[in-house]
């Protein structure tokens, strides 16, 4: 139904980054018919995917399981949304129908009839028992799903309405249309009438042209049809829109006026969707140019582009509380995480050291007293928290606090912090910085690293190389501490225990090693991969093993060791 897409250009096919792995990690992927709608469950690790073939899929993305599927729509299902607290979701499709489902009862509860053309989007209101819908019949509608009636019909667009979204806090709606405009609607009068008990089933004359919902602003600036618009989840006066003119535009909205503050250029075909990330200062967009793009929302520049040559993208969804983003394409959905969320930590006795919000902190378990030890300046883009992938504490030095903070950003880097044991305020001493693929302490004044040339070397606390280690392996992945003068090396599916004093090696096979956790006196070691835990002694001789049906995320030894 939409205008023909722009043909791809030569530069589009050849010059873009092929993957998003440098900035984001793919957590889950499916293969299916074209995905037109996505919605994260607010609590459970679930996502709804509405498909062009009329099927709605419910996935558990944590375990990669199809929980259920729902098939009552006749034709493509374009809109989908979970309720924030009830076991409900709503859907809208090309059969002009809006359906409300109970996923616990695994059935459609009822159907809302009224739209005269395709339903593009549906959304529950956070407080009121309302559903917002947009349609190719050029209207936006508000429905009361409790009494199953039409509350209001918003008219004014003169082409297909591709999207309509509630404001997260205020009594506002944003809508996007192929008439090249974005409209901001004020429904405060309707909300007030509902709160006072006066918004039951309206009389026919009140549905159209009433004063309960009014146009507050009409945003003009796009040169072609607008496919998506949404509010910022936290900054209440920001709006973003995506259109067939290949542009993403940012708007500022006040009570009296609205104006464009910037535009993001880079897409080479129709932009299908764009969203503000709820927890990071970034914008994510995708489109028919077969790309997903990540933008700095403050500087409004592109951070990274990921492409798949074989499929166009249609929809995006962000998780309300985590860093997960979902994208729907011609061949399925993918969920990726823009940034590591797990906090890096280390323990020494009753002290826990950890990194949070670019700060190195210590908390005493005995007193719950917490102090800041250092302000960090991590590598990477400023819009991210840039959580380190590892925090190493030197267990062998009795007089100093020594930390190695390792970051995966920019091909691997570390910061070496040296501070007194009685530190009670943030350190003013600059850390020693360096590049490495992996680091670990092996003595009170020594640490080992895999350098950028894939060689093992020992460094001192001045960050000076003391010696190289002859290690005849073609690919070194990571080093782990293993007690005084010893360390583990992961090489593909092999684990090698190296003693730097005797230069002896012991090895074992353990595919997919993710964590190596020693007990306090380094006599037993837990090796953990995605689904297995193996306990070995200090010479890598196996004691026992345990298999899990679900992913193993972490582990720790109890005090008895």
C-alpha cells in the first residue's frame, strides 16, 4: 500500500558495518514470517511477535522457547502490546479488528470492531482501561477495554495513520501519518471526565468532534510519509519521528509551541521505526535500507550501523527496565543488549569491591558502610555507562588496595589502581592505563596480560613489562588468576594451567568456558560454561560435575569452601 521504496545505492551495499557486535550483544534470534509488531513483557523474559502471516508468537527469550502462539486474525497482525499488570495483551490487524487476549487462559477474550481499514498499532494506557489504536482509515481511536466501547475517535489526518502512542506520564498522544505530519493530541479533558466517573459509554455525538481530545500541535517538516513517532520515556517534552524521506527528526514540545531541534541523516531508504532508549542516551532506528542504527541522542551523531543484506527491518521495541532492544525484520526477530548490565565485583574477606555508574566502590558486609574509592574514566562512548567486563583485586598484597579494571571497549583496555588500605575518600592518583585482551594478578606486584599481539607478558605495578612468557598456542582468549605465581589461560576449548615459577603446564578440555571461580585458598576451582559446572582441584583434576537445563549466569563458593 505504501509508495515504492527507494532503490538501494551502491554505497549502501558496500560501505556499511556488517555487524552490531562491537556495541551490542545478540541475546536471542528467531526465524519466522515477516515481523510487524513487538512487545516486551514488563517482568517476565517474554516477548510478543506479531507476524505478516496472521500468527502471534509468545517467546521466552531467556531460554529460547516458543511459549505459545495465537491465530485468530485474518491477515497480517501489525500491532501488539502487553498490559503492564494484567495477564492481557492486545493486537490489531489487517482484518480491521482489535483483539484482547488472556495469555494465562490462552484465548481471545473479545474483539473490538469499529475501524474501517488496517489497524497499524495498538497500545494499553498505563492507568486507564484504555487501548489506543491507529488505522489506515485515517483515524486514531481510544477504546475502553473494560466495557468494550469506543471512547473517542481522533480525526484530522488525511492519509493512513501509521502509529499512535500515549505519553508515558502526561495526557498526550502522538500520531504519525503518511500525510507527512506528526500530531500531538491533548486528552486531559477526557482523562478528567473518566476520573470523575463521567466517561462511560459516550453518546454518538460525543465520539466525533468533541472537546475531550484536541489537537495541541501539528509537526511539519518531513517531506514524505511518517511511519513512526514516539515520546521520550523520561524527558517529557521530546518527540522523535521516522519517515520515508530517510530522515529521523527530533522535536521539542511545550504547552504553547513545538519545533524541530535536529534531524538525523544516514538511512538510505524508508525509516520504519525509531525509539529513545529508556535507560541510555541513545536512539535506535531501523528501516528498509536493511540497517539498524544507533545514534548519540545528545550529540545527534551516528555511533554504529549494522546491516543484513537479505532483509528489511520494520519495527523496534525496548524493554522498560533493562538494556534489551528487539528488532523485527522480513525473516524474524532479534533481541540484543546495548550494554553489559551485570556489575563487576570482587571480594576480600568482609569487603566487596564493585564498579557502578563509573565509580569504584567498597562496601563492608559487617557494617554495611559504603565508600567511594575512585572516580573512573572508562573508554568507550560517553552515552554509555561502559561497565567493565572484569574487576580484579590483588589478593596477594597485604599492604595496598590494588585493582585491575578491564574493559572490552576499543579492543580491550585496562586501568591499574593503587591505593592505601585505609582509603576512605576517592583516590586522586591517576591510574596506569594500557591495552590488552585480558589481564590477571599473579603476585603482590605482578600481573599477566595477553597483549594486542596475542602474546603473554608479565608487568609490574609501574605498568612496565618485566618479561615475555613463551606460550606456543596460536590463539589466546583470556587469562584467569590461579593462586600465587600461577594463572589459567583459555585457548579455544582448552584450559591451560601455567606455573610461572616452574614453567610447567597442565591442561584440560572444557568448551565454552565463561567463568573460572576459585575458593578462598585456591584448592578447588569451579569451571562454568553455558549449561555445565565442573569442579576440579588445583591441578585441574576433576572432582565432580553438574549439568543444568537453563543458562548458568554466575556462581560463588560458600565460606566453608
